[in-house]
C-alpha cells in the first residue's frame, strides 16, 4: 500500500540540470539539483534526509525516523528544465495498511507541508501550487 501527498508543482531556474543527468533516470526526466536542495533543507529543519538517488521516474529523497519507507519524489515537469513536481510518499508494503495507514498519512502530510514551506521561502520559486489530493493505493 502506498500513501501519497498532494503533488506540489512550481517553476524555478534555481535547480540547474547537469549535462547527461537524465542518463540516470529516463530521457527528459531531471531533478537531481532539486532533490539535493530539498535533502539539505530538510536536514537543516531536523528532518533526517538521506542523499537523493535516481529512479526511472526522477529522484528520490528518503527520510529517516519512520516505520515504513517514507520520502519525496522529485522530477521535472514534462521534460522542462525549470518546471518541477514533488510529492511525499510512504510505502506500507502489502500488509502495512492494516496497522500503519493513519501514522503514514500524518507523516506524509507533515513532510509535504515542510517541503511547501521550504519552497515558499525560496525566492526563485514561482507558481507554487498543490493539486490538493493525496491518495492511498
């Protein structure tokens, strides 16, 4: 079972795309600099965040201190280099939903609110929006 937050979307030129960065993900999927920035920002705020790593869909930042794997998914928006999407998630596994759902929903919501606050204080971020819906899959 996967718990996800609302998706935050925004624009910013502050997260430079490195040459060949999308070789670690899928073509046209960027976000390493954004994930690194979020990891540092979370750590400053006392949220234990590990260094980001590449997935085929973008960049993942795992956070510590939760019973189930919890983190952020970061990626560019449709191959753009200045348009971004971020959401928080918690993976409860096959049977975790019976015991951990409520705590994971709270953890995911708290994490995405911290990210939203970080982004809202970054001067280069514009058009910060939330899709307003999380999900439990």
